């Protein structure tokens, strides 16, 4: 834990007291989103202190030219960057000729910020003394509408406390913005037109290179003590900004307020020539509803999300706050309504990782969305990869592969690889396995096989072709080996025979062969179509089978474990417990050379394989591997604590499982990795959900049934969650006394609890 200023609360993220050193961290933590756009929690008014300005639009990106010291053949030509979009939230506040700025105010008191996760809004309140000695009280509230996802709404109120004041609100739009993260300081936006119409303003701009056309817009209305004021604004505009000024003389203790509606229309959703008209339509809807009605709609929309997605924890406020924080940000980032979108590791909270799609989606996010929404959302995420299959084939071709072999990108916006580091781009090929595993996981959970003959089998064939070509036959070992890779543990590069990579490669081939046979038997027309399209022959399948059947797996007879990779035992095996705490995190303290020579593991690697394929191994095997590898794991990836929490719970090591749960759930709230100012770890937040549902709840699919092995940490009194399993909602309530199940559905549901069959009838509470 490196930050400890967030006040524990069941439903809100609370900050009290103004600390300029925490502004950028809070801008991340208090971020807003609605699936279509998002923004860091930047102040609406001027702030001249350290700040990371960020507003983002889903699916809009820029191909920032790759910048490396030594160019290697096969490098991606660019790194996709989610762009800081034109700013619509700004409201300068001029008070007796001086701009309100908390950085220059002589006193700031009673500062409070709240992110209300239950209702989906952000508020601030404070009192400030300006350099001209004017004292004011400020209250703000804003949200990004879930119902009108092109609209955001702001209520901003100022009350003079020590005398009358002339106050001017200056709402503005600004397209002259830059990215915090850029390789070459390129200009990302080209402003096309700045215009206004009565109280509405519009800036039309397009991205350089990718030519996404966007219209940023705003409309404002001002009030005195809640009553509408009819003030014609003074309008100023230049090449990249437009500002409306609403001046009013305000008596002491009167409240001068402004409602500002703004947002974006994008040519992903509208013809580019109709963006201004679409913006006017959006503003008409917003102003017809008004701020208060829109806020009520926002509360109702979030209530529907929480009705299904909420996890309750009794007796541990920090744990409760942590899981709701994670669930909230996952839903702010992706709602499943647009199949062309995916889940970026930072969501709408920052620019690191480019905001692009990683294998995190398949490994961590799909289980969350599959169980808390419905299978169509998960299927959209699978279809996203199917739609990028040709690009994945082209990615493999650039590296010398052929015959329709596909290598899915480590990082992508449109299916092309756009990661800049060779040890990741060329070597972290295990990502292909996660794409295939997600197809398996979807079918296992939903029972919906139709995706595989319709789309999934083509993906499985292309991935199997890649693994067959990537493997090398070692005459020395008389086995197939996979050389020069990076496993999930990115603190090891260019290693030979990473066990996880080899294991998932074999599994991918076996799974593809299994499904080819099933589709041939049960879906003859699809089989014919796919075989004609892929030109797959039985002879080629036999080549795959030879690789899978004789794959090499490094193993230590001494320790009776699979080795993370060849040579792992040659390292100086000093556990993390014996590493000086001053050396942590090692990725910020050590040279890369030193990290590569160390035994330290960034995140679950061998244990990632034991997580995916738990049913392939005994509990005793899991314990041996967990007890060997976890002591060398520094957990410096956000994806690490959740897997270890799940496995510790499986092994009955509940204190350890709870510690890992707190770390994954409060990773950003408590800034465990010293980097929350850069943005939140969105995709790993799905792992927090998994830590409870799969870890403490012990949920699995066994014999085509839901199976539970519930456990509860000593620190909790009780917890509950819901899952949408095959169109029926099952609520699970666990206490120290018993576990209760309640079914919302139309048919009886047979489940396993600690290995025994239990029949749950609709609307009938069953206690075990």
C-alpha cells in the first residue's frame, strides 16, 4: 500500500481535504465513463498545478509511429494510441476579475470529492479564498449518461461568502489538446470548423492519419438560486477554441449556477457530414430532460446494472468498497452494446498501453461479462477476434508464417499488431492460446456451441496452424520444442520451452482437432464451407497431431514440478521474502539485465496454466507448484494477485487468499504499484470479481453443471453474488453458518455443492 487517503465507504469513493500532490492520482481514481466515452476527473475550472488532462472516445485512435533504438524486421509500424479528445468539460470561473484556481487560491477548506458508484455521478465541494480575498463556496456534480451515451452533464454552483461578487462562467470547447503519451509529439487532431448557434457551440475535428471525424459540442444554461437566468453570452472563438461568457452580479450567499451539457458525435455512428446535426439532436434530448431528470435516469440505469452485477460483503468495508470500485469501472468501460469495441487495460482513465485490446479480455474479462450480463455480450467479444482473423493471419505472415497461420496481436485497435517491444511483439505468443481458451470457456459456461461452427472453428484452425509451424523438432530431446519466447512472466525474455506456452500450444491443437471432428459430424454444411475456405487436409491435421503428441515440457524430478522454462533452476533462487523491501518494485529499481537474471516472477506463469487447466491436475500438484512459484512472485503485474487468490482459496490457504484479494481489489485505490496517476488497471478488475466468485465461491463448470465449493474469509461475516447461467439468475449467499442459493428463472437448476448434487427450484431458497 502506497496511498491511504481514500475514505472507506460501502458505495462511494471519498476524498476529504485538498492535497495538490494527489490531484493526478485522484483524476484516475474518480474517472467517469459510459462505454462510449470517458474522462479523467479533471477539475472543470482552471487548475494551474500538476494535472493529467484526459477525455477519450471509444474506438478513436491514432497510429503513433514506432519509436525504437534498433529497428528489427517484423516490427509494427505504429503503436495505437487512444487520443485525448477535444475538451468539453471546461468551465472557467472569473470572480471579480480573478480566475478561480485551487492551485493559486490562498486557502482551500472543506474540500470533498465523491464518486457515487451506486448512482453513477462525481461531485466536489470546497471553499476557497482567491488572491483578491474573495471567499466562495463551490459545489459541482457531473456524470456521463448511460441512456444518452453521447451526452455528459455538469452542474456547477458558486456562492460568494464574504460579500457580493461579479461572477462570470466561461464554458468552453478546446480542440488544441495534446496527449500525455506520445512517441514523436505529433499533432493528433486537425480542427476543421468552430461554430456556434445560440447557446450551442460545436468544434468539428478529425484525427490525423486515421481520419476519425468528431464533433465536440456544448450547450449551457445559468441559474440564480435555482431559477433560470436569460443571459445572452458573449462569444469568443479562435482556430481551436470557443468560449461563451455568462456574467452576473451575485449577492452574498446567493448561488450562481450553470448546467452544461456536452459530449461527442462520431462518424463511427453518424455520417461525417451530419455530425453537427446529430449533436444538436443529442443536445435537444438532453435539455428537454434537463439535468435533474437525466440524473434520475442515470440512477435508474445504474440500479439495473447493480441488480445483477453487485457483490455484497458484510463486515469488511474496505473489501466491499474495493469490489464495487472494480465492478463500477468495468461497467463504465464496456457495456457490451457495441461489438466493434473491446476493453482497454486503462479504459477511459489514462493513455498507458495505448488504450488498446490485450489478451486480458479473453483471460480475465470474458468470465465477468458472461456471468454478469448475458452470453450475447461475451459472444460479441469473441466475434471481435473473429472479425480480426485476416489481420491475425497477416501479422503471422510478416513474421514468416504461411498457409493461413494466425498470430493474434499482443496489442491492437483494428486487428493489426501495434506493440513496440520486440520481446513482446515477437515472443509473447502465448496470447494466441487465450483467444482459443475463450472460445472453449464460452461454450463450457453457456452451453452455446453454435459459435464454433459459425465462426470459432476458423479461428481455432488458424491458431493450430501457427503452433504447428512455430514448434521445432529437437533431435536431442526427440520432442517438439518452442524456442525464443516470453511467457506471461514478462521478467523472462527469449527463453526456451516456457511450460505455459508449450502446454497451451498443445491444448490449442488438441482442441482444434476435437472440434473439427465434432463439426464434421454435427454441422456438415459448416464443415464443408470451412474446409473449402481453409483448404485444410487430413495430412495437415496429422502434422498438428505429431506436434501436440510429442510436445516437450520441462520438468524437475528434484522438486517434482514443471519448470517455468529451461534453465529456471540455474538462477539464484532467493525468495521475495528475502529481498530487501527497498529494492521493490524491481521494475522501478533494477536494470532489465538484473531482472532477467533473477528468479522473480511478475505474474502467474506456470500457475496461469494451472488456473486455465485446473481440471488437468490434482490438488496435490497445484499445491506443489503454488508453494514453489508463489514465493518467487513479486506481483508487479496487476493481473497477478487475482490468480493467486483463486488458487490459495482452492488450497484452503484463506489468509493468503484474503491478502491477495485485498491487493487485487484495492490495487488502484491504495496504489500498490506506484502508478495510479497514469490510470487505472481496468482489465485486472475482472480478476477481482473472479477472486470472489471463483476463489471464495469456488464456482466452476463440472459435468456441464455449475459447481461450488464455498469458503469465507475470517474477516467477513457474509458475502453474496449473482451469476447469469444459461439465461437463469442464480444468487449465492455465503456465511460462516451456511450457503444459500436462490434461483430467478423458469426451470429447476441442478448444481454441485462440495461435489454433491443439489436441485434449486425457481424462487425457492435452498440452504446448505
